C-alpha cells in the first residue's frame, strides 16, 4: 500500500514548470480568496448589515438565480475570443465587486452587489473551464483532478481566514475579508498573464452561442449533474446542522469532518482521476459514487441517539466514506464535462454545466434541510437512495452521449488545442 505523504502529493499536483504549473498557481491564488468569503456571505448580511437571516437568505437566493444568466454567454465569449482573456476580465470585475462590499449599508445594495458578484463568479467559472481544457490538452480530465486538489487546499486556507474574522466578530473584520478577496482577484489577473494566449479553435466563430441547448444528451447530463452536485452540500451544510442539533458529538466535530474531507481529496483525487478518462468510465464512476453516497448518508443517520464518543467515530467513518464517493463523482464530472463537449465550444458547454450545478446548489438548503433532515434517520437513508438512483443513470447518459458524439479528435485537433500565440 502506498504511503500517505501529503508533501509528495502536493509536489505531484504542482508538476513541472510551464503552463500547467502557472495555471495551478493562478487557481490557488484565486481559490484562497474565494475561500475567505464563501462561508462569510450570510454573516456579512446579519452581522455587518444587521439584516435578518430570512432577508439575508432571500438576497443571496435572488443573487444566485440572477448570476446563473451570465455563465453561458461568457462561455461563448471565451470560445470566440480566448479563455485567458475572458477569465482575466471576469477576475477584474470580481475585484471591483469585492471592493464594493466595503461601501454597502442596506438590503438593496447587498442584493445588487451580491448579484454582480455571483454573475462575475459564474462567468469566471465558464471561462476557467475552457482555459483548463486548453492547458490540459488531451489529458484535460486528469489535469482537472490536479486542479481539484489545489482547489480543496486553497479553500481550506481561505476558510481559516474566515475563522479569524468570525472570532473577532466585528464589521471591520468581515469587510476585511472582502478587501482581501479583491486583492487576490487582482493577483490572479497578474498570475494569469504568465499563461500563453490560446487562439479560438476552428468552428468557434461559426456556431450559435446557444448551440449547447440543442444538445439533448448534454442537457440531460446537466440535469443529472445538478442533482448529484448537491452531495457537496452534505458535509458543508447538512452535516453541521445534524451534528450541532441532533447528535451528542462535540461541536468541533464540524471542523474535523472538513479536515478529513479536504485531506483525503488532496491525497487521492489525482489517483482516482487517472482511472476515469473516457465517457463510459465517467458513467461508471458516477454510478459508483451514487452507490457510495447511499451507504455514507445512511451511516450519518446513525450518529443520533448514541454517546458523544460513538457519534464522533460514526461521523468520522461516514465522512471518509462520503469523500470516497466524492472522489469518484468529481472524476466522473471531469471526464463527462470535457468528453461530451466539442473542443471549439468548451466555454458555453461549461457554462451550461455551471447553470445546472448552480441550480442544484440553490436547491440544496430547502431540499437537504427542509425535507430530508426533517425525517431524521430515515431522511438520510432516502437522501442516499436518491443519489444512488441518479448515479445509476450515469452509464445510460454516458452511452447516449457517446453515440451522438463525432469520432474522437485526431492528432491535428489535439495540436490545435494547445496552439498559442
């Protein structure tokens, strides 16, 4: 059995000098800044603007829905004008919006700025997906696994910064998080300049910017991806509420499950990702993830009604099992997101995936807490069964997509993918 060496895992992720390393470093800078604010948005509304939790939640929901509209158009622009340029533009807008948080004092200002924030974030994700495809070339799925490990590490570091602000618990501390986020966006713009400029691929200028909506297999996959994407909210949203209000486990268990999840992803995402490359492998990986979530969610439900030490052990085992499913789910997404999208239209395809995942994320609070948590242990079993059912659809959608795709790209197309100025 290979040794679990975190330093070695990080070295394997960063790789050799060149575009790949430059992209990963830019990603790390950006995601640390995102980690600073990802869990602070609600606290900013309640602690800084003195809004009720209901008004804060409504503002963020409106912003999330408005922000979904930006993903596909920006993805199309990335296809037509180059992903690096559009990603840098999105990051400049994000920096400006982050600084705007320093000057808002009411609900309307919060809604407007948050909507601009989510729109710029979704735009950057669409452009980033297209850029990653160009940097990764023919090994894009494996390269995205490396990027995912970097993302998990960066978010963890950013969340530590949020913890400091929460401990200080003053308006100035929360506003400082957004100031730092804006600065990281500007640093990311500078880091992206180290990447070459990737020219638009042949066909990018000819197709409709909404051609993705006519690709029925990909639309079906987007819906499936949106449902499965809610699994990310299980450890981040559902499990903390379950731990604090329904188990005897110590409250620091919330931090422990985050640490376990992040460490396992950093250690194993690249290893698992290397095993999932083709569309059929992606479908099979999605099925495996769904079945794993059935067991992990069912185990989570067993943490109630037992002593603190037993609840802690159950939760630690459950999150390790859930992370195993997450590794296969993420790897399946890497293969299917890129494999189903034509090379010249990666931006708009990644934009649609962003919309589907965004809708899943928006639906997660009411679905996971409002529905499944209210049912107690049974709710966890039913939640796992839902993930398993949709996971079983993975191979079916993958085969459908494979049958409707053109033949695999030849060497000339792969060479064009990596062509730069």
